[in-house]
């Protein structure tokens, strides 16, 4: 079956082209520089292990990113 969307702020697709703005909106702006050479499509394909590898060490931050990436 299809999963119903989790109650979370809807993703503003205009922000996907403004990654620093997108990360600021999630209050994760300190991680922006880790993603500056990626497109949003590459970012949303990352899993927990890859996020950790590129430098997102905080579990809470990774979980938040993964939840948002899933909704894109």
C-alpha cells in the first residue's frame, strides 16, 4: 500500500534549487557546505550511512534529513 505522508512541513520545491535556504528552513544550515557540490536529486538519494560518511555525525540531524528527503 501507499504510505500516507508524515505530518511535516511540506517541501517547497523552489527551495530545492536553493539548498542553503532549504537547510536553513530545516534549521540544519551548518551542514550546507557538505552538500554544495551535489544536486538535490543526489542529496535525497543518500542514506544514513552516506550522510554519516560525508560528515553529518549527529543522529538527530541525519534522521531529520532522511525524513525530509523521503518526502521529496
